[in-house]
C-alpha cells in the first residue's frame, strides 16, 4: 500500500497559503528556479531605478589618463578606451535595457492585443486581412525585421523601442486572436449581449481579461527577447547611439581588438545582458507553469 | 490534399509579395539619402553632380516605377546594381550564399544532435537534479547573446592558443573550411540546441502522460522500450516543426556571429549593406531571407503531413 502523506501533499498544493509572506515562501519552494529569476529581475529593476545612487560617477565622463584602466581601485570594473568607468556604465546601462525592454514589450503588446482582439472578435475579412499581414511580418526573423526597421527609422532610444516592438506584434496578435475565437462563442459573451452590452465593451471587459494568462507568459518571454534584440542591434551599430551606455554598444566598441588587450571590456557587459535575460527567462518559465496549466511540465 | 497544397503555395506567393512591398516602403523611409552618402564619400559638393547621381540611380523616378523595375528584374533574375561596388547585385550576393548555408547547416545538425538526446533525458528524469541542471544550461543558452558567446570563444582561443580562428583568406581545402566554420557553427548551434532541447522535453513530457504509455508500461515493457520505442517516436513529430522555427532563429544568430568571426556570408553582408544604405543589396537580401524562411516552413508542413498519418488537411 502506498502511503500518502496528506499534510505534505496539501502543502505542496498550496492549501496553507494565506497570502502575503506565505505566498512568497510557497512560490519559492514550489518554483525555486522561478524565485531565482524573480530575484534577478528585481535586482535589475532596482539597479535601473537607483542607478545614480549605486554609481555616482558619470557614465559618460571621459578621462584620457584612465584609458583602458584595469579593474580594481577607483575603477571597480576597469575603464574603457576613453577612460569611462565601466562599473558606472554597466549600472546605468540597466536603465537603457529596462527602458527598451519594457517599452518595446508594452508597445508590442498594446498593438498586438488590439489587432488580435479585433481580428478574433470581428472575424470576416478584417480577420483574414490582418492574418495575412501577420504572416508577412513573421516571414522575417525578429532580428532582421528589427534591423531594417531600426535602419529606416534612424538611431535613437525611441526608434529602437519602435523597431523592436513592431516585430513582436504578430505573436501577441496570434495568441490573443486564438483565445478570442473560442471565447466569443462562450455563453457569458452571449449573456452580456443579451443584457444589451455594446460589442466593444464586451470585447474589452469580458473577452480581454480571459486572454490575460497566456499573454502574461508571452510578455515575459518577450521582455527577454526585447533586451537581447536591443543588445544585438546596438552591437551592430544600429541601436542606441552614443554616448548612452548600452550594454550591446559597449561590446561593439570593445569587440575584437580588446579581446586580447582588455578582456574586462568584453566580459562584464555580456555578463550583464546574459544575467538579466536569464532572470526573465527563469521567471517566464515559472509563470507559464502557474498561469497555463495545459503547458505545465 | 492537392487543393491544400495549391492554396498553401498561393499563400506563400502572397506573403512574399507582401514582404516585397513592406521592405520597399520601409527602405524608402530611410532618413540618410543614398545620394548624400555617396556624394560625401566621393567628396563632391556640386549640386549638379549630385543631381546626376540621383538620376543615374533612378531615385528621382516615381516610387511605383522604382518598385515595378525591381520586381520585374527579380522575376527575370536581374537584381540590379549594388550602389557601393557598382557591380551587379547578383554577383555580389551569390558567392556569399554557400558560406552562410554551410554555416547554418552545420549549426542545425549540431543543434539537433545535442538538443534531442538531452531533451529526452531531461523529460525522462523530470524533476531530478539532472533535469534541473539541463534546464538551467538550456535556459542560459537562450540567454547568452550569441555575439558575446562568440567573443568569449575568441578570447579563450587567444588565451590558450595565442591566435584567433578568423575566416581571413579564401580557405584552401574543404577540410580547412569546415574547420574554420566549425567554431562559429558551434556558437550558433549551441543557442539553437537550447531551443531544440526545451521543445523536445516538453513534447516528450506531453507524450509520456498519454494513456498508451501507461498501457505499454502495464503490459510489462521495459522502461527503455517505453521511452524510446513508444514515446520518442511520437514526441519527435513536433520536433520536426522546430526546424521551421529554427530557420528564423538561426538567421538571427548568423547575423551577429558572422560579424564577430568576420565570415563573408550573406548575413553579415546584410548589416554592411544597411549601414551603407545600399538599397538594391538590402532589399534583395531581405527577400532572400524571407524566401528561405517561408520555403522551410512550407517544406516542414509537408514533412509533417508525410510523417503523421493522422493529419489530413481539409480542402
């Protein structure tokens, strides 16, 4: 006979969670990797918000005598060719990454949700036309689309956000559309219509909230890919212009020639990108397990 | 099925047509005028000279005419002239295709060879320490920017071997070329293998929960037989789809990796052409990439149909 430890099973299922602190403890036990991810993302956000407190040195201040200074001493993580403090640049770089990541993800989601909701809810030729448009946009890889967009808009923070947001739209629109298609046939939609609600209100108040779970999962994943894409764009010289401290840009300045002479210029910015994206990916995985039980692994 | 294929094929053409319009319009939004850049580069300030260049490049004609000229040429196999080198665009692009294709092929093979076995192991040992370890590795594979991974590899090779494996001259033999390409291919492939591994794992877990797996277990089939004869065969079907996703994913990796390793392939060429505002090259390269992605997805759909007899596409 198998022995079932009822208490342990109930704990595992979250029966004793009473909100507040115990929710956090439960989440950490149940999804240790997700908790690590949440911690990394939190650290990333705090770094971005308190960048000027954490690194009081101006990240754009140059100092010819400190050119390529080794890590340690005044320059904790060394200095680049122009003598700019790497620690400061990396801390302030979190701001750029967060701004682009959150900005592109939000813009992409807003556009994607509007298109997907409209497409799925209205159906007919509107649906057909938007689906074809999404097909077209998806026939180019994210980075290629972003490169072409970034080049045609010109380099600036705002344009980088737009260039990354637009290629993110189709996948959001697809997810929202497919949930909307099944939701609009549900009895509660019919009920809302029966009591005389307008179509727009039904779509926004009743259908949209039910598409949120898969949307949150997707949005977290997109935050990571938006940050990675910004780094790639800036690395290729098509993203954030100088003198803003972008992690990807730092790697492009310091690329091949410093691989020999100043490895710290290559290691630290890359580490910052990887750790941040790693955190959002861990968090995204845990959120998927929680919010999308069908995908639970 | 014939009707399905025809419809699918026509949709593919429609997508490519839409892409061509989209790319053409986007490139005409580019702020830096190609004539300005060329004129600056040549040090000409005379407005008459500039007007002549604009006229020669056909930039003063109506947009619609310019578009028609491009598409008409594309159909005939005439891609126009590159602005910068002033050579036919086809001659500039064609020799670079095999290099990128080899790189992509090697990366793809590598990603499947690594990704599928580890995905299966991770699923079979779900929630063990090994599973956690493999998941963390694969997730970090997806989190590392491939250009950084490339730079780290270069750094390691400088440190240990004192040289950088850069694709400098034309490789003399096939073996030498494979050797030169293997490191960048491993860099691109590592990232893709992480994707393959994650999808294999979730697909395998899905299958392992099915009733027929329980039946196989209860009739006394060994664990190995259940995992490989029963589960993996069915779990691999969705993995085929991954190749379609990978095609797009790989191109992104190629762009930065070719740049880091200085490989003269099409992906790096695209970045160069964009920085130079060389429209004929950019628009043709983007169409090439879109064509490859759309084509691979089409082939994957057909492979899927052949592999899974349950799938019958309604006409």
